[in-house]
C-alpha cells in the first residue's frame, strides 16, 4: 500500500522527483485528492483564489451532509410519531368497542 503525506500548504511531503511535475500542487478536497496545475507560483493570486474556492466548496459540502443527516432524523421522528398516533387510534377503537359491549350488556340485563 502506498501512503502519501501532505504538508499544511497541500504539497506532498517527500522526494520532489516523485511528484507529477514542478508546476503541480496537491490540494486535499472533501473526499479526494485533487492535483492542480499552476501556471506560476503556489503563492499566486490565482492559486490562492482557487484554494479558497475549493475550501468554501468543501465547507458547503460538509454543511449539506449535516443537513441531509438532520433530515433523515426528522423523517425517522415523523415515522415514530405516526406509528404512535396509529397505536393511540387503535386503543381508542378498542376502548370504544368495549364500552359499546358494556352498554349493550347493561341494556340487556335491565330488560
């Protein structure tokens, strides 16, 4: 298994000859590694703006994942409440049947 380490700037730590080329840098994205060709320096305005855009996209993707997880929890809660409502409705139906039988038995006994 090949393991790569990346420094705080997103560059691979290790032998420079093992990198794809001198004009490439590695940036960690939300779920994968992205290699970005840079026409000039790692510290150019273009590289910085791309890095900031990528960082914002990662944060938005994480926010979306949290919201989707929250939506799953809400849907599960909704299903639980609906099952509780069905249980209460069934209990009401059973209590109604019992009271109807009791009234009918009382009417029969008093006649």
